[in-house]
């Protein structure tokens, strides 16, 4: 396993140069640019438990990156690191680097303000969690936090975000109505709109469909595919079919380690690591 | 086709022991419920007898004259004007001091203070303070406010004393209200890029408001009935004047001179009348008790109403 891991890691390092200098962004043959990269990233919970172990991983610009792996392997932990959610609880510790491109800024570096990170990286949670406010105010919340006061600007951003999140038609007549009156699937799309409204650089989704029925799930999957034209998405899912359907790149994690990262097609049709293979063929999970 | 139906389910294919266990658990439920109801009935009937007696004897005594007269040596001319005005003003000072300070302290402890042995220490002490006998607060206030700071036996000092007394209640209920907000709501707020201040003002306080308000009002309704600490700091038992009016005829039209006036409050007036030998005064005391209970109940009523209203509003 260790030798395989090394092969995998060196494979990433070819995309991610070793030097600390932000590399020039070289479009690959398929015009892929890097939006962010994790370098030797580790995470420790306050009880000392190391939930993420030395992960190197690229996040491509305007592509969907899926993180899969058995329950408890650290998918959520990894995702929540990218917008510094762990900073809400004392004692948690990051190690390594999460570099945001093209600026080459380290999100977890000394002096990086978690609030600024969250202004730039949006998040959608597993369970729909709209604020106990109107639909309009839910979507406007991110703008208000950023000090936007102009009504017209907010009106427009709310409509754009709701359209992008494919929930405009269902909500346009009741924007002043309460968000909690929406169905679970609508609420989750509202949460996506809420995260999209301030135009985040990266959108993180943590099992966004696990609390939803198949129809609502399908809607959100379509939506994610459409959004990937305009925003970089990282999605955690325990549903392998979902990862295969909607993502361009897939990362397979196992007990805190990134076992394999690659083109989604390759991961699902021709996994290099035996552990990936046994996971996607359903031998454990 | 005739179907025969039977209401009682037999064990079917379950084990007999499981069937018996359910039955015996049900019997215990029944006994527990019956016992609880019995105790509750005794407690309620005692309470209603007490209050009912008070109300029957006191209510017919309450009229316009009773509410607008000063206390008097003659029972038929005695009223509670200075007492209820005093209670009202003392409550005003108490609320003004304890509510903002208590809420701010609770929010700080819950949201800002670093969690560690020090915050644990403060938490334990605040909870303990809530259980300190009120007369101790009276002694503290007598030493600190009346003599130490030379503030005298005034409405201001009474308000400060009762504010100290209910501060732990407000702090604890604020903390509990904040703590009961689901983590997912807070994470959602931080997730849109809000900083701590914005999360607190725009998300935590609105969500915690019913609990915070309830705590504040419960604190006030405790303060309104407090007698011992106010007697300790030297509230007067016989007052035939009103504090200086808060609104005056000349600039700047608002006066705070009343803060430095002497005072009495409803429970002290009541206490005073109970200790008189004449039976008429005892009835006056009962009437004062009715007014006091009515005030307390309406405060609690307001608390329930607020909680109900805000919960509903919040849910929608
Ligand atoms: N707050 C925490 N403190 C300590 N350990 C935690 C905490 N949250 C999660 N973990 C542990 O970290 C590991 C990864 O959890 P998580 O990222 O939630 O897994 P996944 O999302 O892949 O199911 C698990 O072993 C879990 O028990
Ligand atoms: Mg998870």
C-alpha cells in the first residue's frame, strides 16, 4: 500500500511543483487551470486525533471534484478545512498548505483570517439549514454580511443566485415567504443559492443530497453539473454513482489518507490502487 | 365473509417473557401516572386554597381609593400609592441595570470567552450566586452601596441591589438560550462569511431572544416580590409622599432626582400591615398581596406570550 501511495503522491507532485513559489498556471491540453491545491495537508482534532494525513490534491478551476470514501474516512473534515470551519471550535489544528490560485495564498497560513477565507469559499451543508428568515433574506444574507446595502444590487443578486441554483421558478412568487415552508430539496437549493449569491471562488458541498429523495437529488445533480461551467466545486458524497455522474475528478480517501486521485472516468473504470478498486466495486464501504 | 375481531393482542410469535415485560412496564406506567396526579392535586389544592383565601379576603378591599392613597394610621384611609409607585420605579432601575448587563455577560461568556478552567470557574460561581439567599445581597448592598459608596437608602440602591440579585438568573438563562441554538445554524451563518459580531447580532441574538426575554422577565418577577434585601438596606415602611416626578415643567423636562428618594415597595408595605394588631390592616395586607400576585402573574404572562409569539415568528 505504501509504495502505491508514493506512486500516487509523486503523480500529483508533477501537477504541483515542490517550490513554495506559486507556479505559473499552465493550461493543460484540456485547458484545465488550477484553482487551489492541498500540499502535505494534515488536520488534527482538538483531542489530538489526526483525521487527515499528508494529503496532496489539486482542485481544478470550474470543474467538479468529488471526494469519496467510506464513512469516517475524513471527507467532511477535509472539506471543512477548505473554508476553515474547524476554526469555530477551539483546539483544532491544520498543518501543511491549502493554496488558493492564482494568487498563491495559503488559506491556513499564519495570519490568514478564517472569516476572509469564508468570504471567498462558500459552503453547503449535509442537512438543509436555511436561516429562519424569508427566502429573499436567506439569499441576501451573504451580501449583507459583506456590507452591500444597495437594494437594486441585492435584488439582482438574489434573482441571479436563485436562477443559478435552479430554484427561481419555485420561489419567485414568495420571496418574502418563510424559507422553512419550502420542501427539503428546495431548501437545499436555496442554501446553494445563498452560497452562490456572493460569487464564491470555490463552492464546497458536503453530501448535499443525503437528506433528500431521489427526485430532489437528481435536480441538485443537474444543477451541480450546470454550475461547474461557472464555479469551482468540491463535493463530498458517499454515493459513488453520484460522483461518477457529476464529477470531473475524484479523490478516494481511506482513514485520513488520500489513496487515489484522478480523472473520474479513470477512477471508476480503471482504478490504480487495489483499495480504490475494492471500494468502488462495493467490497466495503 | 364474517371476520371475528378481538381487541387484545396475544403474544403471537413473540417470546412470552417479552410479552410479560411489556405488561409489567405498562402497570408501572399506570402507577407512576396515578401517583404523580395525586401529588399534583394536593399541591395545587393547597396553592389554590392559599391564593383563593387571599383573593377572597383582599379583592373586595381594592378600589380606586386604595390604589391612590398613602398609608395611614387609620386602616380605612390606608392605601398603597407609595408602595406600588415605589415597586414600579425600583423595578425600572433593576431592569435597566440587570437586563443589559446580564445579557451582555451571558453572550460574552458563551460566545467570546475562551473555554478553559477560568470560564468553568465563572460558570460555577454564577450558578451558585443564583442560589445565594437574598438577604445576603441586602447585606452586601448595605455595606457597599449605602455605606461604602454613600448612596443612601434610595430607589437607586434598591434597584442596584435587586439587579445584583437577578443578574445570575439573566446570565444563566441567556447562556442556556444561546447554547440551545443548533450548531448547524451557527455554522450556516459563519459559512456565508459572517464574522463573530455579525453572527451574534444577526443570528444568535434573534434565535435566542425568546429564551433571553423569558429569563429577564422571570428575574424581574422574582425581584418584585423580594422583601428581605430591601429591608436590610433600609427601605422605609411608612411613606406618605411620592418620589420626585421623572418629568418636570422646566428644561430639560426629565429629572432623575427620584433615583435618590426614599421608597417603600409592595411586599414591605404588606409585611408592615401584617405585623399590625388591627385586623383591618390584615385585610389591607391581603389586598396588597393580591396586587403583588397580579403583577407577578402578569409579568409571567408576558413572558409566556413573548416566548410563544417569538417562537412562532421564528419558525415561520
Ligand atoms: N469533532 C471531532 N473530534 C474528534 N474526532 C472527530 C471529530 N469529528 C470527526 N472526528 C473523527 O474524524 C474522522 C473523520 O470524520 P469525518 O470527516 O466526519 O468523516 P466522513 O465525513 O468521511 O464520514 C472520524 O474518525 C471521526 O470520528
Ligand atoms: Mg461526513
